[in-house]
C-alpha cells in the first residue's frame, strides 16, 4: 500500500510517499481501507518534532473508510462497515490497523469525507463548547481563528447554544465565513487591536472592565495575554492550540490579579477517554451534521501524494475549513 512516512523530523519535505505492507489486524483491531484522511495541526507538530513520536512512522491521526478485516476478539464490527476514527497514528495511507474500540460507525446521512472532516475538529469543537466551558444562552465567547477548521465548527455550536460570539479573523473572506457560521461580531485582527475592539463592542468604559465569559484560543503566543485581559472575574481561558507559537511561562498569580481566572490547556484525547464517551461525542457531532445544524466546509482535497503541499498550505494559515487527503 501507499503511505506517507517520515524518517526524520523537519519541514514538509521530510514526508515521503512509500510502499508498505498492508497491515494485518491484531486480535483487538480492525483494518480500515481509508477513503479520506484529515489534515490537522497535530500532524505538523508530529512531523516537526514538537510532539515526539518514535521514528519512522506514518503520519496522520484522522480518517474514515470501510472495514476490510477484523481481529479475532473484535465484536460489533464487520467487514464492509463504514467507520471513522481519530487520535490513532497512521491515517496518511491506503490502509490502517485501528483498535476496534477507537472506531465509530458512520450513520446514514453522513458520507465518508464529512466523517473524516469532523472526527478531530468536530469533536474538539464539541468538547470545548459543551464540556470544557459549557456555554449557556446569553454568555459571550471570544473565538480566535474563527474561520479555521475548528473555528467554523465552534462558532456554529456556540451560536446554536445561544452564546454571543465575538470572532477574530485575518481577512474579509474569512470574516464572511465566520459571519455565515453565526458569529455576532467580527474583528479583523490584522486591521485593529482585538483587545481594544472587543472592549468597544461589549461596551467597556475603562481599561479594567471585562465582559467575556470564555476565550477559545488556538493561536497562543500572539493572542494569549490580551485574551486574559478581556475575561470577566472567574472567566475561563481555554488554550487549545498554538499556531503562532507556544505561550510564555505564566506565574499563576497573574490569574488572581486578573480576576481569579481559570486556565486550561485541554486535548481531545482526554475528552474521549472511554469507548462510551467517544461514541457519545462522535454521535452528537454526526447528529448535528445529519440534522443540518452543523455545516462543513471542506476547502481542499489532495491526492495522498500531495501531502507535502497540504502541510504547506495549512502552515501558511491561508486555509479555511478542512483539508483532506484522498488515498
């Protein structure tokens, strides 16, 4: 089978299209013939060594396809079942062996590309808005990178829960996408200071007034400190990524000084710890798609052999919505 493997950490050029044996399932695994694989920032972090993975390895942590073989201990899955998964390495390939308890059946009304597009980003948006800080009607959420892969889904979920959404984006095109997803206020951070503009939008009269209940920040280095300044007393900073770089070390006393704030650095893996939790969260997201409450934007699909270009496009932060590789 064809797969994208890396033998050393580095830039997009370290990704190689190679021939590998089709995996055979262990007793607790199923082999998936992959129809579409998602491209995510965690793949960049694995590739460049920011997250350490033993070399060599096949990139990718999200895919959807059809079961082609099952291990001897697997129950509830059969050859031919349509399935999706995330948080298991090896999806940039034509086949992958996946622990059966990490596979979710794709329901009728959801196709494989849509399933591949939401397993990581859709469930991330779901746990952020429903669990990390369960949004309530009337609350205000500041969402950075609101036209990105997670951003567009998170804006929709926050809007559907009744929250006021203040969205930051870099271009007019992305502003239109965020607005269409349900954002109430749009800030072009390339043109205005988002801290000052958020305070203006929410009626802040003094530098110390804070009106935001929660900040969802996947950008990190360039946005974190100003985001803290916008939170109400006992508000929550949800730092779930770092596309602009890592945040500088923080003295916890700062959280007291800015209003007894909460700070969390969550990861999807800790919100799908059990098979039951995974099934429930994926089922909720699939249900939103089926019912028309969650609109997906798959911006670009690439042949597997063009994985390098997919990473270049993602890292340039020029993309909106989801990128997929098609084996």
